[in-house]
C-alpha cells in the first residue's frame, strides 16, 4: 500500500513536470531557439563616434587574445578605447600599452579608477570612471565590453548599424563562451540555456514587454540613453550589472535588444568545476534578490522541472509502472529536445542533451551555495575583491 502511494505521488509529479515542460516549450518566448542574432541593418550615411570602455583587473593572461581584436576594429567612424586598470597586480595596464604599441589600431588610453567608495559593487566603479573619460569626447555610443572578450573585425560596425537601423538604445550580444574542457562542455551551454529561459531574447526587444536583460561582455549603449537612465550610478549596488543596466534603460523609455553572438567570443578558460562554480555562485542568489522564499521556490522548481523526469523513469521502471515511465520519459524528452539547439550553437555532441538534469542539479547546488555565502556575509566579488552585501553597502552609503 505504501509503495503504491509512493509510486502514485511520483506519477503525479511527473505529470506536473510534463505540463510545465509543455508550457515552457510553447509559452516562454520560444526561449530554446538560438536564431536571435543581430537583426538585419543598413549602414548609416555618417558613422557616429564611439568610445569603448573596458574594465580590467588582473587580466594579463587573457589580454593578448582579446585586446588586439578590439584595437583592430574595422570601423569607418571615430572610435577610441579606454581600458580602466582597476588595481591590477599582474601588469595588466603595462601589457595593454605594450600591445597597443606593437599592434596599433584604435587609440588606447589606460587609466586607474582609484579605490571604489562605499556602495559600489563589482566592476561598476571602473565602468563609471571609463564612462566619465569617454563622455569628454562626446560620443554618440559607448561600447561596454569585458577584458576577456575577443571581437571579430566588423563587430563594432555591425553593432552600431543594428542599433541605428532598429532604433535601439542598447544592443547586447551574449558572447560565445569557451567550451574546451570536460566541465565547460557540461556546464557552459546550459548556463546560456538557463539564462535564455529566464530572459527569453524575443521578449526583450518586444515593444511593451517588461523583460529586460543584457550580457555584460558586449553592450553597445547610446550615450544619451545612458545619461537618461543614470548609468551606472543608478545600478551601483547591482551584482548582476548587465541585467540591471538593461532594466534601467528600459524603465527610462529606451529600447533594448539582446541576442546570441557571431564573432564575439570569451577567451576566459574555466577548466575546472570550481572555476565554473565560482562564476555561477557569485551572482546566483543576487538573481533571486537575496530572498529566502524565492530561493526555496527556485530549488523546488528546478527539482520538479529537471530532476523529477529521470527520477520518474527510474522509479517507474523499478516499480513496474508504465504511466510513471511514460510521463517521466516524455518530460525528459521535451527537456532534452529544447536543449539541442543550444548544443548545436556551441558545436557540442547531442548526447549531452539527456545529461541536462545532471547539470541542473549542479546549478541547484551552486545556487544554494550562493545563498550560504551571502548569509555568511561574504557578499559579491570581482576578480578577488570582495564587497559588502548590498543592504550593508546601502547603509554605509
């Protein structure tokens, strides 16, 4: 009797999981599709001025693979690069100057921002300093890009053309992350897949939609829209600064676009699980607004949507319950099917698709660990610098 009740509970859980997957498949902004790329555009009659802001802290290992691509941009208008060396101890600033001297290309200015005052989180103080210097040039656009991002030669001109043609105030591309190590192959495509599930790209650019997000590695921002939205001062406490910037721009009446990148790649390696764990746990609880109820709901939701299907198959097979197996298998198939386009985008083998529950379980643990670290008062971190928790920072400011 007890075993029958147990199997019945699993059957019902599998049915709810399957219903959730059918809803996600049809009504969550087609999040699983990977065809949202830079929209068709036409070149402007006159190319606007652009200033590029690169916050950098201890980035000497990746700069040789990223900075030359930025300096070599084939941009018909005037463009200039500001690299803000935020207290590096590995010679980042000197290396940047040497690369510019040897490679040439766009003008490069390397500056320190000074110590951030209380109330500024993550890299945003460095971004603010770079934007202040850039505004002295009175550019029409600002390109905010990370020090580990390599750009194709036409990246900047394509971004500017897309923004001008579509009338967007913010155009962002989700850089293609590195997938070479075993752990990168298991975790990285799922990271982008989960992000798209939370922030369906198609909804972001839809007029009237409240969904807003950006990818911090590549954000082209109209300068007047940044001023109107008070960027970055308005989001100085934000751990997930790219999403916060997009929300601020949209709330101030701006139009936002986000899609997957062609020709914008992250060169930062994450060879070990610990490297990826820190990347995710650094901001996972902030994504939940540091709310215990939201954390509990997220853990329950991840378990229901991603862990119940394979568990139902296993329980149903052991108990000889065809409904349990069929419902679990159907939900698992829907899950794997929605993951296939992202695996293809990352040129990964499709046999990784059925392993998505394993990756989801890792993300569940990372999210819980993020909450634990927050409760211990460790707050946010950027490149080895730890910041006060947002509420503590607000009290000090």
